[in-house]
C-alpha cells in the first residue's frame, strides 16, 4: 500500500477533472525460491502494517499451511482486512503452486486494495505480481489520476533480485558506461522483454551527477516496477546513438523503448516516444506523469504470463460460515481455522494456537455483536434503496415516462414482464442451465422487454432514463443482438456483484471478465471498459452527460460520474451501458444509462 506519509506522486496534482484512479500493476520474476519470496513478502507487509499502526498478521499455522487449498480472512484493525490463500495452480498439483495476500485499508470515500501474488510453475521461474487499486464509493469525488507506486514495490524490488526477461528491475535509474552499451542494446532487442525501457541522456553543458540527482531520479519516481530506467553517460551516449541511428536519444531528452525494438527499421523508431528536455524542465512533475503514462497503460493491458493466469480466483469463506465457537486447544483450533477460513475477531487478529488464554465466552459475545451490527447495516441499506427506488418511480411517472414506455410496448407487441431468475441459453451452466431446462425465459430480443425484466438482477439497479434505451428498438437495422448482448452484460455484472459483495471477485469487473470463474457467464473482456479518457474528464459538457442518477446513500448530490461502461454495439450508433460499481459501499451496481454512444471526440 502507499503510505499516507509518503511524498505525493508526480502527476497526482495535475489540473483538470479527475475520475477513477488508474491501478498500479507490477509483474516481474524473482531469482529467489518460492518459499523465500513468500516469506520476504510477508515480512515486508507486516513491517508496513506495523508502521501504519495496524495489527501484525499472525503466522500461518501448521494446519493451515498444510491444507491445499486454504483461505482465511484476518481483521487487523478498523476496516483493515487481510485475505490469505495458497494452493496449486489450475491444471493440477503438478502445474505449480501459488501464495496470495490481499490487503484492504480505508481511504477517503472508499477503500484501498493491495494484492500480492507469488506463483511458480512446473520447471519455470517464480513470478511476483503486485497490484494496487482504489475503490471509491462515489465517483463524483476528486481523486488522483493514478494510484501511486506502493512503498512495498520500492522496498521489495532490490530484495527480490527482480527481473524482466534479461534485465534486472531496479527501483532507481542506473548509469550506463561505454562498456555497457552493447548489453543495453541486447536488452532492448530481446524478445523476452515485457516492460518498457526508459533511457535518459545528459545535456552536454551539465555534469552527469547533477542531472541524475536533480532531474532523472524525480522524473522516474513513478516507474519502479513498471519500467527499467537507465542514464547514458557522455561516452555511452555516442556509442548508443551510432548503433541505433533510427532510435537515438540526446540533448537531455528521455526516450521510452517499448518491447520488440527493431534497430534496422526507420518506421519502428516512431513507435518509441521521446520526452524533450524543454518539456521536462518546464514542469518536472507533469513530465513525470507523462513519462509514466505508457508504462502504466502497458502494465494494465498486457496479458498475464501463463503461470499467473493459472492462479485461481480468490474465494474467501463468507462471514456466515464462521464457527459457532472457537476451539480452545492448540492443534484443534488451528485446524478449525484452516477449514472455515476465519482467524479474526473484532478489532484484532487472533491465532488460537498462541492466544489460548482468551475467554471463549467473550469472543462469542463480540462475534455476536459484530454479526448483529452487520445485519442492522444491511437492513438500513435495503430500506434506503427501497426508498430511492420508490422516489425514482414517482419521478418517472410524473414525467410521463411510464405512459410512453407503455405505448412503445403496444406498438412493438412485446411480451409482458416476465418473472424468475435470469439464465443463459441451452449452453448455460450451473443454476442458470438448470433453470433453462425448467422453462426459464430466454434472452430478451428488445430493450422494452429487457427493461421490463431488469428486476431479475437482484444486485443491479437501473436509475437511468428509459427513453434512451427504448429508442434503440427502432435502430436495429444495424443488426439484431444489441438487447441480447446487453442482457449478457447485465448477467455477468450480477454474477460479479454476487462475488464482490463477499470479497471474492478478485478485482474489478474487467478482471472478472478476463478470468471468469468456471460455471459463470462469460462476457468479452474487450467490451468491458474501466473508464473514460482524460479528454472526457476535462470536458465539462461531456463529463456532465456521464453524471448519472444514484441513491443518496452513494452520493449526496444523487449524481455520480459513471465512466465504466460496456460496449453493446459498434459503428456510428455505438450503443453503451454505463454503470457504477458500488459493491464495496452499498453492495450494489447502479446502471445509469443504456443507449447510443454519449458525446466524445469521435461522436462530436
């Protein structure tokens, strides 16, 4: 996680409108054995928690460590949760193993989440992945444009002997001499390189040390774990530019070399962006944000290595599976926690093997109070949502929307509202496949029917204007299937929400689409978009179009920015479905818009 006491990241104070923070993702290999890498990660994580004033997590007991797979949830403080799991990779015990830690800590108007995964395949290297993201309960809040580099990344990189293919991944830029130029060029051209390589030059009229300390290091502060960074000394600059005549860098400029450099291609040189010295010296903080933009994008878009892709989705047992009473003897207590996945009581983590002197009656009373409070909060949320639904219904009726929707239904001759759970077609699996064979209604063919059946998704609430969705029924000349594809997206969102409210989603909705659990409905990841571009954020009119209705419990203004959306069509009409993921807050997803593509640079 990023400490509140750490310096503000460059780029966090950039002017203009802001939206959901872009996550941080580091993927490297380590020369350490699997067990040592996990132990080192646990040690650094515990040290960071101690500095932040949180409880240190107890060591994994022998019983829990021997159970495969095993998962547990620890409460380390107020709104501080640590999930731990380990087991074999998908493909069987011979495929390899993994260990994972997911830490959630409070943040203003939301929650910070840090996920650390160590995975080792059969006969392959040990992969290390660190992800940091922020989940906000209200998108109207001004947030940084990107999640800062976690302090754990800066401390772990030198300890892990981290590498990206042939290159060592360092937390700070390294100076290259003339003797090392050939090695650097080999590294740039190596096909196994996944991370960008940033190469900085030094102005001829400035000393090397001054430029490195005063300019290059602050400029690269957002790059640890996302790129490897080097500085060419004067002699190395000459040899480097002679060898790479189409990919030169000089005069204090900095160049980002993407993977798969082709030194003999003039056209390939245009693919690797250059940040000029004048742009750097004009605003160093802004230049640092610009330099990190491409590495951050590549880290988010690049597919996972097969070893990490084989890590199963995190499934922590829900709170209702907690045991009725904790055993009071050593080995039995550890075994019970390994089975239930619970090692937490109110306010602090408890390892029963160590804390045998705890009063069982007091623990039971505390647990009962906590569960009673959870039920009261859930009931309060349900009451508030019901009140908001009633208010929205009255507003739509007052505007005559109900009457107009009824007239459209009469013209199109669609069926009346159908009840029952949503389900997929004959190829569906799980409970929806069984429901289909029992007569569950098929996917809707029109948006009129889709809106009439949207109540079949218990964790989704449609808060938008029905007119924009109903208007799509008159535009199906582009080809049928928009309503069915929208239904597929709503089905996947419902399944994601069911997992997210119990902390088992393993990330946001796009990650869910990329790694959909077996038995769940699959929605194309390329059609799930996390958010809008900075251009849309900075355009007042375009941003206002995406400020869509939400309940008062989500935002006091009853409006929130919904940048996340699903592509439910293509071409000039380009239908979209915009939503707000508030599973970490109110426990629901709010669909604020279904209709034609809202205004942006391509539609304007």
